[in-house]
C-alpha cells in the first residue's frame, strides 16, 4: 500500500518552489533511512586516508614554522587565503583529541579580530 504526500518542490532541482505542488507516492513498507550517526561514521571511514594526509600536513606545517599557530594561519600556509577554514579546523580538532597537538595561548585573529586558540605540537 502507498500513501500520497503533497510536496512543494521542484522535481528537477528538489528545491522548494512556491505555488507548485507535486503528489509523490511513498510506499509504507519502505525500510527506514540509515541513522545519521551511521552515515557519519561511514563517511569518516571512507575519507580516513584523506584526513590522515591532511593531519600530517598540519603537523609538518607546525614543525616547519617552529611556533604555535592559529587554525587560520595553518590554513593560509597550506592552502592559501581563499581556502575554507573547514579544510583545517576538523583535522586540528582530531589531532587535539588524539593528543598530538595541544592548545596554547589565545591570540587575536588577524582577519576577524576575535580571540582564537593557537595549537602546538605535543
């Protein structure tokens, strides 16, 4: 048995489209979606090699700089000014959790002016 559900979205882009309604049939015996935590773990395992390489880049960057650095300074040194902070910050957090880095004193960020952490080799 199926249930008809009204959805307001563009069927091609899957984005909401005001004023348009599409009827979609959803089977009731559909298996539940994978829980978010399981998908997250699977994605992490899938990208583990890439993450390991980025972690090593961060450690090497700190070794070569021979001083504590902020996440932004590491990002700019490795990937340039236009890169996204999310290329570095999650891996720095992983390294902190693994106790391969530790947080140093806070310093004002040269872009935002906010006080941010510095990290250094453990």
